[in-house]
């Protein structure tokens, strides 16, 4: 039998919620954790939602978890290697010219 692979989207929700609860003054929404855990698993995330729906939360929640793992690799239960100095690039459209 093959060893099971740890996936954040299946088993890492509680870990990510615990990490974020120490840093955030609010509890992340489930859909925000869903996007962050998918990204931790290496799955691309495309979020098209309304203004004020928490898209920025995906970014800073993911970055915070990546920073915690880069500083404390023993907390990372997956075999994925995360960069020592993580970087996230955000492409945000502005108002189009008329």
C-alpha cells in the first residue's frame, strides 16, 4: 500500500486555522482557508468575487502561513518545501481607460 500524501486541503485546515488564530484579530472564513490550503498544495487559485468579499485575506493568510513554515519547518507536516523567503505576486487590474 502506498503511503498517503499529506494535503493541506484535506488535513491542514486545523493547522492553518491555529497558525492564523495567533496572528489575526478575527477568524478566517472557511472559503478563505479553502483557497489558502489549495495554494499550499501547489494548486493555482483564481478568485473572482465581489468587492469586500475577502480576496486580500487569501493573500495575507497564505503569506503568513508560508512565513511560519519558513521560520519553523518542523510545523510543516507535508513534504513540500517552501522557500526560506516566500514571495507572492498579485496582479490586480485597475480601472480601464474609456
